[in-house]
């Protein structure tokens, strides 16, 4: 069994929580909730998804290893379609299993989207 590899916190919110950006143990990578500022839900989703992939890549994986994403969307009726478009553009044919959840808010009032992911390597 291998020790846990961690990407340290990259922002004050993660540090305040005492969390890592992402962790890998054996062939499993878990990426913490990822947000990004932006003018629209589409911009935020695209940039958050790109950040998720960067975390996976920094722990030895790639887009094709992502098996699940969880997307939390403020005002899903207004923003869901744009978030889905960003997800399709970033993941293309990889098409991981995905859950999209409507939420009342995130940790800052300007944020509309938060993304988590799981990647499985090898096998």
C-alpha cells in the first residue's frame, strides 16, 4: 500500500478548512470542491473543470481517468444548461458519471459552480 500523496491547499478557504486540493492513494485520486471566479456560470464551470483536470494531472492522471464528477450549481434552472455545456467541452468523449445538484449557495456569494471529481488510475 502506498502513502497518500497530497496537493497542498492552494487558497485561504482550503487552508481554513484544513483540506488538500487533491489526494491520491494507490490508483484513486479525489479532487476537492473546485471553484473559479468568472462572469457567468459557464465561465466558472469551464475554469473549475480545468482546475480539476490540472489537479488530476499533477497526481499522475488524465482526463480519461476521471470516472465521476459532482457539480453543485446555484440556481440550477438558470445555470444548469451552461454548466452542462462547459462539462461537455472539457470532458468530451470521456463522459464520466456525473451528478448535478442544485444548491442555495456556495462559500462566496459570487460563486455559482463547484466541482468535485474522482479519478481511477491503472487496471
